[in-house]
C-alpha cells in the first residue's frame, strides 16, 4: 500500500479549507456533517466554481470531483472524498483519496456472506490497482471472483450484461458518476431481476426492496474518514494514498518529524 509521509505544516497554516462541488446535494451535506463531527477546529468552506480564499492552509478537503480539481490550486495537502473517478494528473499537492467502498478484504467477505461467487462490477473507469490486487487475493481465499466490466459508452451496459453478465451471479454498479445513471440503474436492476441474481446498489440512498446495500459506504462515513486522514497529515503520520472507510489507517505513535 502506498503511504504518504508529510512534514507537519507551520502553525500559521493549521487551518483547514473545505472545497464543495455544486450544487450542494444531500450527499455532500452528509459528508460535510461527518467531517465536522471529527474536526472540532474551525472549517472554512468555499464553492468549487469560485476563486479559492487565500491561504495558506495546513490541509484542504475536496468533496466531489469538481471540487478536487479546484482544490489542487491551493497547493496544500489534499484529502478528496466523494470523487471515485478523480485521478490527479501532472504535478500537484500530495493527495489522499477516501474510497466509497469498504476495504477490498471486507468487500470480498460481504460478497461471500451473501453467497456470491462471481460479481460483475460495472464501472466507468477501471478499479484502483490496489483494490483489484487485494480483492483478487482475498477472493482466492473465499472463492469469490470480481470481474470488472468497464463501460465503453453511454449505451454500453446492455452489451456488457449480455456478455460478462451471463457469467455473474450478482451485479454491482460501482459508485462512479460515469456508471451510475438512472438508465443504467434501471437496466441493471431489470437484468438482475430477470435472472434472479443479487443487485448491489452504489450508494446508501439507492437501497430499496430487492436491492442490496452491503457494499455501500455512507457519505457521512466518507466525511469522517477524510477528517481522520487530515489529522494524521497534520500530525506528520503516514497516511495511505487511498483510505477505505472502516479500515484502520496507518498510524504510529512516534512524534511528528
């Protein structure tokens, strides 16, 4: 697992900034509530569509992909949440991303407990290499295979389901804005219902009736994990580049360097 070890910022840069994607939907509000619950210090907020307030900041939070692109300009250590498709390109600040799934090992154990042997994970972008590697290792021990189905276009899901879907005994829409659309949700649900296989939702708010929610992470928990990661950054402790909610983050008891 890749770790970031950062020198603690000077005292004058200890305040935090939260950059918010707009419109401020319920998922961002819930994540912000979780962040504030773990962050007793003052938090300054700024919308992603406007110039950032002057710093410096010890750490900057970004809720949403658009917010992450804006927040990079601050040049401070960055903690990104609710942006599963975000990939930093080119030089920029050290960045920690909060995953929207449990750890790969927990993810596989939940599938095994649900009796799933082969999951089709519908994604707009490939899975994180770290997630894929760890999930594959855990799957070999549990008899669970996760097959990534990357959509090739807005109408690619029916073709994907006719192919890889025929081999699966469960379908999951990964929490990626490029994959989670009303049409894809409808098609995936109808396919799973017709084949009498499990359908896992990409987010807590989409769990209802026959849709399962074990693989989801609450937006509030994502915000909470963002705050915990930022505390480690400010203390000079090592932090994983990708943090999975509920997984113990890498911490040590040594004084900051």
